């Protein structure tokens, strides 16, 4: 009980400091959500989106803000997964192997 209270307090302090507390979200779900969110963010354009109808503009800006929060949440969870670490190591290894000859010169 006391540990849970302390954990909630620490999470609250981190959030107030602008630090996203990573949730335990599976790699596949996080990656899918990041792709979905990025697509929608691209459709909206930016947090400064303009529209001739100010009500629609406000709605789009609010949606974009919520998408940014979702992106932070899923990205924070994604980078902590073993699958993400393995994927990044594979990408780095492939890049180094593909550029080995250039690096020897």
C-alpha cells in the first residue's frame, strides 16, 4: 500500500517535470499505434494547423495535441522493449556491414 502510494507520487512528479512514464505495452501494439498516430498527425499537418472554420481549427489542434501525447506514450513504451533493442542492433549491424568497404578507405 505504501509502495503504491510512493509510486503514484513519483509518477506524478515525473509527469509534472515533463517526463513520460513508460507503460508496459507490447512491442507490436506500440509499433502499430505509433504508425497509426504518425499517419493521422501527417494528415492534420501540425499543432499550428489553420482552417477557415475556427471551430474545426480548434478541434484539429486539440486532436493533434492528444496525438502528440499518445505518440510519447507509445514511443516511451516501444524503446524499452527487447524487440526494439534487437531491431536497432540489427539495423546498426546491417548498416556497418553495408558500409564496411567505405570505412576501410
